[in-house]
C-alpha cells in the first residue's frame, strides 16, 4: 500500500517520508555519540600533551568532516572513522622546513605514547605511524590524523601551511575559516535554529544535532563512496562535494527536497577560468578544489557520471513513492546499502505502527525478500564500530 494513501489522520507527505528514510539510513553511518565523545576525550588529551610538552604556543584543533559534522563511516574492512587534527606551531616559514616541522610533532607524539604505556593506561593509542602529511594515532573504532602546520602569514588569522612529503611546496589550508563558512550555510535552515533552541533547554550537546545541510552532505558522500568503491583514484574528494553542496544549498528544511535541489544546482558553481576548471575554497579563494580535473580530465568525467547517477536515483525515488514502501525500499537498497537502509525502514515501521489506525501493506513494511539486485553487504555498518560481518 502506498504511504501516500495509508489511512491515518496525520499521513506523512511523500517528501517527508523519503526524507525520514534517507535521514535514518545515513544516521546509521554517522559516528555514534559515545564514540564521538571518546574521540573528543582522546584528542583533548593528545592536544594537552602537545601544548604542555611542546614549545610555548602550540595549538591543536580538529578539521575536516569531524569539525563540520559530516562524518560517514568509511567503506573499508575495519570501518574505522578518520578524524583529522591540526597541530599548529607558532613558527615562521623561513625558520623551519617541512621535514623538521613534521619530526618535531612526531617526536612529541612518540613521547606521549611512551608515557601512556609507562603509566599503564589502557586508553592510549594502539599504534603510531608516519604518513604522507600527518602522524596517525590508532584507537579502537577510529584513528586520529595529526597534521603538523604553521601559520600562513599571508592569510591571517586562521590560514595555515601544511607539510606534504610528496610535494615540494607548503600546502595552504584554512579549516577553521571553512568551518565558519559551512556553519553559516547550515544555519540558513530555520529548523536547525529551532532544534538548537530546544536542545539548549534540554541540554543536548549541539554536536549531536545534524542540520539538513550536514545530512545532505553525508548522503552525497555515502553514495559517492559506494559508487567509486572500485575506483578510488577517480572518486571526487569530500571537500569538493561539501563545497558544491554548501554553495547550492538554499535553506530547505526537507532533506529529500534539499538533496534534489542541491544536485540540480551544483553544476552552476563549477567555474571555467580560461582553460581551467575551478571550484574555489570559500575560505581561501586561491585554492582550487578541482585542480586535479585540469591535470586528469577523466576525474571530471567520473564526477559527472556520479552526478548523473545520483540525480537519476532521486528522480526514481520520487516516482516510486506512489508504488508503495516495498518499492521505495528496493530502490534504496539497489542504490545504497542493505544494512543502513533496513535499519531505517525498521525505525520508520515502528513509528508508523505507533500511529492510531495505521495499516501496513499485504507484504508488510519491511519485506526482507524485496526485489532488487542487492550489492554484497559492506562491513561499515554493524552493532559496533569496526565490526566485521
């Protein structure tokens, strides 16, 4: 039976139903509140150690999806969350090299890990390794990537310069400035402001509230991760999807409507400057998030293929709503992933059954035999982080 024709006095609109199902599915992939709080504690302790044992003026702060609230559990064997931190030293570019900067931060992290082990603490990092741009501390369910940085004196007050052992030049960035921009775009939603007002009274931590824009970005990242599971070299970077979504977002409160509108508008924010494709960083206009398109044209074609695919999915979902929840379920499973989708439908079914006078279709809300070419289930959903099927 179609949700649109179900008999109850307060029937969800098609858009609201699809929004709730998408939101419920991607929520499964969001970092759990307890793991989020654990990561905050670990990051806080690491930051305190660096600040107290490094030279005066060392600062540490989060960046990337953890700071933006758009984390999606990666489609990897372990399903570990990746949390990026910046360790900024108050040095001038002329006074250090990238190699020296990275080693200084690494030395302190080695000392921190040894101190945790000597103290007999069981909550310290299980591993520490050097990577291309950062030092990685491994914990159960997540890892912290610590990126050494110095101030970018040409872009005060929040611009930074990062190390990269594969590149000769310092890399520009401005994660705090970008987060301010993204937060302002999120707050175009009236519903978000109302949720935060209620949360402040109920004392719910703000980081446990997701805006429409945050959820929208998580959906785009999730589908992109699955679409490019076997072609990670051509997968568009998350920062590109986040930036295009943030620019295209116009404050819609309904998630499904917002996804469709944003996807339709995103191409307008891809610029052509001479013979170069450009999507500027809102917090650092000289940085181009599509610079690789100019070097590898196949990456632009890959982005367009993904964009066409997810647009078609949303169009099909809009059409399938009138055919009943089993058809919607089948469409979502074919396009996304069985585990998170099933959990979302179970939650939605529980909510529907609680409504007076609610009747379900003959096959039931959640038919586990729903047709559709199911993909092989991944391991990034499960009862606990890092769980394996």
